[in-house]
C-alpha cells in the first residue's frame, strides 16, 4: 500500500526515470543543505562559547583580585558591560549552593530550572545563550558559580540569512531537477524508442531490417546487438522452415503424382488381372514410401517441438548387435565386410524405436556408399567409469568433399554427386537430420568426419545411464 500512489504515475520509462531521479536528487541535496546549516550553526555556537569562556576567565581574575567586594567587581566590569550592551552581555555570580550573590544591572530575569542553576555547561533560555562555570576556591573567595550570557540575535540572524539562501537554492533545484532529468531521460531512452519502432515494423515475411548500433558499448547498444543476433538466428530458422516445408511438399507431391498418373493410365482401358495386380503392387510400394516419408517428417516435427523424450532404459549394445545381424545379409549380398566390436553391457536412457532408427540410418548410409570389397565397421566404446558412450560407424567409401560436410545434417540435403552409391536409392535426404534430432533430444552429440577416397566416420556420443 505504501507505493499505491505510484500506480497512477504515467507508465513511460522516461517519466519514471525522471521521477525517481528527482526524488533522489532532492533528498540528497536537501540532506546536504541541512547538514551544512547545522554545521554553520554549530560553528557559530562554538565561537560564541569560546568568547564566553574567555569572559568567565576575566570575571574569575577580577573576583580573585577584589574578592567578594561586589562594588569593586561591578566597577571593573562596567566598561565591558557597556561596550557589549548591543549584545546584551551580562554576568551573574552564585554561591556553590545556587544562591545569587551578585548580578550585573542589565541581567535579564530568566527562568532557569533548579537542575541547571548549579550545573556547568552552555544552554539557551529565551533569546539568550548562557555559559555557566564553577570557580574553585580562591585566596579571597569561596567556590562560586559564574554565569555569563549574550543575546542570540546575531547568531539567529546569520542562520536565518543562510537558511533563506539555502531555501532559494533548493527551490531552484526543485524546478531544475525534473526539467533537466526529463531531458536527460529522453536522451537516454531515445535509442530504446528506436528499438521499439524498429521491432514493431518487423514481420516474419521480412526480417532483413536490423537495429542500428551507435558504437557506445552501453547496455542499450548491447541490447541492440543481442536483438540483431536473435533476428539473424530467427531469419535463418524461418528460412530453414520455409525450405523444409517446400521440400516436404515436393517430396510428398512426387509419389502422389506418380500414384495418380498410374491410376489414370489404368482407367484408360480394360486390363488383365495380372496388370491390375502389378499396378496395385506398385501403388502399395508407393504408399509404403509415402508412409515412411510422413513418419520421418512427423519425427522431425516432434524433435522441433521438444517432444522426443527418453522413456526408459535401453541396452545400446543389444540394439547395435541386432541391427548388425539384420544388415549382415545386405552386406554379404553387396560384397562388403561388416565388422562389429561391442563392449560389455551399456545402458542409456532413450526410446528403443528412436535409437534403432539412428543405428539403422547410419548402417544403411554406410552400406549404400561403400563399394564392393569395402569395409563397414561398427564400434561401441564405453570405458569403465566413463559418463558417456560413443558409437562409431566407419566405412571405406569415396568420402564427402569438404564443401559438403557443413550441410550433411541439413534436411533434404543430398551429396549424391560426390558420394557415388553402389546401389540406386530413393533416399529423401532426411536420414542424418533424423539422427541428429534424436541424439540431441537425448542429450547427446553427433558428428561426421570424411576424407575423399578413404571413407567416412560418424560419431555418436550419448550419456550412460546409471
């Protein structure tokens, strides 16, 4: 509730910066001016006390000389009293018990509390500043109490004159602080207004515009640089999504067009049952290919949405062994040596179907691009006590050119010209993209290294469970 009124302030950052800066400046300046005033007041009172202390010493010397002969004391002090009449200077002498023994003729009647009447020190009464001191017993006088005092008019006048100047200065600051603060806040937030206007104009269809950098290196410049970096990444992502949608539409349209064309040709005339069976077999093959493509696209979409999660423990060594057994026949048919090197049991967290998809894709690629009498090796490396397991799939194919390596994990990217396949394939260019999406979803990393004419090695690193 203390800050309830602040809710009614204008919501602009410029106004709030001005408001709080003005509040802080006024508090600091007000405190500083008040401190200066109190310091001056203390200095004036200290100087007044110093003068009164000297006066007490003069009175003490006179009493030591004349004793309790008050007529002689008065006659000796009369010139001092007259010369300080404009200040209202006076003297009173009391016994140690507080009984008044003598008073100058101009001494005012002041009501002094009993506790103050015999207590040494300085204090104010009415318009007078008083100093009271105890005098020890002398040769011609017993212990006494001397009180001297002067009017505070001059001190109060000096303080009031200083206070008026300070109030005038505070009034000027009261007006200048918000005006200058509002102007400075406007200059400080001007780059922020540029950022807001520029970002308001941005549209997903056109992300070419960037925020200007002033080169100051301040927080607003860093914010502009950060937003520009985000816009760059967003533009790249949107471009990748557009290319992905366009490629996906093309890949889907091709088998659908082939199926429609086959059906239209079949309906042009009567055909034999054998021809219809052949046509239906071709349609089934196209449907299977189309179904696989759709499943791959859905898998990539789940990866982009963060929906690929580990749902249990999976024995990686068992998955690799079964995949190698399944591809052994294909390797023998193509005259390729398939070698497997597995360690002890290695468990990781993941989904069995997804991980099997990764292993099958990597083995399928290696066999496709390895010539006859070549070698494909699969190795699972998990040293005792290690926190991660590594899966290596190596082939002795023709390799990938360096200019194609940065793109191999892009969706629908094909480097068929550089990697000569031993068998014609109908790959869609999604295999490595799917592998990357699955491996990253399980907290792993996948990388590819290749040398022309020597072969390719794919390395998958995944965290070991338990």
